[in-house]
């Protein structure tokens, strides 16, 4: 099997495993690429702070990679987005690195309804300025875990929004199940740009490995943040830490809150709280004593989600709340909320595929609503106090 075939099969298998459907062939045939490649735009953050960023390549020598044992260690790529003292002279970064954009272009047709051509995925700019100096803190910290099959870059807009309002947001890639992760260099056991390793939908044991690996990744990242030197390390208020995540990342966020007392609050954006065999994760079985928001959509709601979320909500005195975004679907919690309507408007996606990914809701409504929910939730539990 050649490289492209392996990668596309890989992406298809993982998306099926996390209940994200593939595109029907007929739907792909219904769109025609424009003459020039479309450049997509991310919505601007609304907060008072410019955003700086530092990318970290973290290596955990105490663990091996569960998907590629030849690597010999567990590697994690993260981006630390922070309020900046100034962004003047620091250009905006692209949403995707060139290597990641190339692989994402190959994989895009296997994600529900995304076009095989007609988009320059490398040209979308973020609103983040790498290298910009951190504003004096200390700032509360939020960790972000993306959905299964998604890289951390597909949570850029929400992370920027939170950082622009005074949180330091640490977006975490989970190599092996993330669609594509670009490292600074290649090493034995992997290429410089690493695709997901699944060649077929994971069974219950593999799903458990995915979640357990993510939980360990998050603990490791927070450990490393506690030892981060320099101005950025001094700007982090690690006595006030929260976590949020989408889909498998939402599962990770909720269970992390249960497992690790260093986390004060969490948001689960439509992640199941049970394993594939129906066994509840401990957070749903036992409840949690710190604030947890379960935020879902009407388009993705099903009996399994209701059962696992309901088990958690049934605990007396539990500090969990459930909220729902209507006329929406599963990927509305990612950058696709803004990007998919642009693809549809350009004739690169069908209306059915747009609704299947993010729902009929307009991005000016969905983006604002999701941002407001997380700002409000974390604003009460981990409030930002501007430096004097």
C-alpha cells in the first residue's frame, strides 16, 4: 500500500470509530472546484489582548509510544497561546504548518464532505503571533485536547478567543490518533509529519488505549508546564488550571478532572463518558466534586451519549451541568464551524454535508455561542485578573 493509500485508509478508519461519518461518493461529485484555490478565514478573537504563541516539542522518556513502539519514547507537540505584551513586528502564523497542510490536503476528501481540491489549506492565517512577548501575569491556564482524528490546529479559533481574554491556552496534539502532527525533525520510527496509525476502526481495547494515552499525555504536559523556565513559565498561574476538549478530547477533559486534583474545572464538548463496551468511565460512574460543563448539540445527541452523560448527572449534589446548542452538529465545536460554511458558499460542499458536519446554524451564531459558553464557564471558575 502506498503512502497516500495508507494515510487515507487510516483517516477513514479513525473517523468511523469516533462516529464521524465519511463522505458519500455522490455528494463529492456534486461540487465543482473554483478556478483559483479558496483561502479560508478564521473568525477574529474578541478580547483585548493580542496573542503570542510558543510551540513546544515535549518528550517523555518514561513512556513508549503505544502506536509506534519503534519510536522508543512518547512525544507530544503543544502550542502555548498567551496574552502578549505587544504583537508589533511579529507576523501572524498560518493555521497549519506547510507539512501538516500538505498531508491534510491529502486526507481532506475522507472527512465528511470536505473537497478533494479547490482549497489552499496552507494559506489560512491564525490570529496568533509566534514569538510575541508574554504580557505580565500570572494568567490562569487552560489545556485543550482535540477530538479523535483531529489535530490541535482545528481548535485554533476557540483557543485564540480564550487567550485574547486573558487565559493561557495550551493546545495538545496526541500523535498516533491525530490526523497529522508535524515535529521539528524526523526521528527513527516516524517521519517529520506523522499521520494517524489506525488502518481500521479501533476495537474496544484500542479505544481504551487511545483514551488512556491521552490522559497520560495531559498529565505529562501539566508536569512540564510546572517546570517551564523564563518569562512564559513565570506568567502561568498553575494554581488555577482548567481543561476543555472535543469528542475524544471531551472524554479526556472530563476524566482528567476526576483523576487529577490540579484541575479546577472542565468542559466536555460532546465526548462520550463510556467505553465502547458500555462500561462507564469513573467520572460518570462516581461523579466529580469540581465544576464540569457538558456541552452538546441536537444533531449528535443519541442514546449512548444520553446514557453516559445521564449517569454523571444523576449523582446528588454533583457540580455538573448539561447544555445544548440547537440546529448544530458535532464539529461545530471546532474551526469547521467557521470553515465549512465558507466551503459551502463557494460551492465546494453540499448543503447536506455542511449540515452533517456543523448543522444548519450560521457561524455568526454558533461561533459566538460556543465562545460565550466557555468564557462564561471559565470566567466564573478561573477568573482572569488583569495585571496591574
